[in-house]
C-alpha cells in the first residue's frame, strides 16, 4: 500500500508541477505579449514624434530656402531698377593750342570752315555756295 500511496503522491506532485508549469507558461506568455504590445506602442509613439520632428525640420529648411530666394530676387530687382553704374570716361587734356596760322585764322574761323565742309560733303551746299562762304570766312 505504501507503494500505491507513494505512486499517488508522486502522481499528485507531477500533476501539480504540470499545472504550475502550465500556469507559469500562460502567465509568462501573457506578460511577454503585454511587454511586446507596450514596446510596440512606445515604438509607434516614438516614430510618430520623430516623423513630426522631421516634418518640422523640413518645413523650417524650406522656409529658410524661400527667404534666401526672396532676398536674392530682391537684390536682382534692385540691380535691374538701378541704372548701370559705369565709370566716367577719362578726361583728356586738350592738345596745346597750335600757333595761329599766318593767314590770321582764329579757332572760330577754323570751326566755321569745318562746318561748311561738312555741309558741302552732305550735299547741303553747292560748290559755288561753299566757295563763296569760304572766301567770306577767309576774308
């Protein structure tokens, strides 16, 4: 009888152990599942926050680039609106006055003769008109 009692005790212990192990597995599995779900939720929250931060950074970068483009456009418009700034041509000194020709011509007489020659070349004066005006200037 003792054997039978001992076998029953062993069987009971084995059954109790099996129940305890099975319960531990179920509880452990539930805990693992809960931890995995919690970790997944935290990861999703982190991903959402990171995505929002990335979007904000991208928006700030686009705003900065837009400001740079607007500043460049304003600078270009100012350049186009302002007349071009050219350096003034160098001032040359007039050549020294030549000695008056012996015929008594003045600078005014020479200028008049040049003007007559231009009019004659342009066809505004006939040969006769040119010679007459020239004779008047030369005196």
